[in-house]
């Protein structure tokens, strides 16, 4: 695993200290990988142990959900005349309003809506202007872009990041 860090230090370190630190770093990274691998194996073993039961429970829940939903829909007028949910010994069931959303009416489409909005409710039309940074970076070496970047008050920078790649243990 590569580790990057921009922390800069001005301590005098000799080669022996450097090698010792690299060894400690590599050992810690290797042990970390072993622990993570062990945890993953344990989790996979537990998941396999309960996989069949979890599948059966999910199927049972889906079947029960369908029955409950059908009952509530069929008896909506009597059960939910004054309330949006009903309570039982085992929980609640009911209807709730979803998040409001806009949908085009029959015979309409978003292009037509946009044209009408521009005329009737222009405050509700978004116009977003932003620099196309990806294009500027891609074309930064082209003469017509490179000469204008400075004029625009832009510069292309690349930070230098420190990293360590620990060697694989044999």
C-alpha cells in the first residue's frame, strides 16, 4: 500500500535511522495486511454460516410484505380514513407521502417546459457558468491556451507528494 504525505521535516537523520524506520514501516504495513486478511476471512466464514438462513428470512419478509401491503390497499378507505398508519402488536403499517418531485404532464416534455419557464417564470431557470478546468488542463500545452493562462491569472501546479512503497515480505 502506498502512503503519501506532504509533511516536511528538517531533522538530521542518518542512514541507519532511515533504514530502521523503513523496516518498522514495512513490518507495520505487513502486520496490518495480515490482520485485515484475518478479519476478512472471519467475516466471510460468518457470512457463509448464516447465508442460507438470511436468504430464507429475506424471502419470508418479502412474502409477508406483499400480504400486508395487499391487505392495507384493499382496506385503505376503512383503515386509513383518519390516519396514515395503523399499529399492531408487532409494528406499524401505513402510507406515507414520498418526496415531492416534478413530472411532465401527458403530452408535455421537459424541452417544452423549459421554453415556457423561460417566458413565464424566468427566475426558475438555472444558468450555470463555470470554468471547464478539465479542458484547460488537457489543452494546457497547446499554444493558444498556454499563452493565455498567465493573462487569465491561472497557473498549472503539481504538488510533490512524498510516498513510501513497502517491499513485499518473502
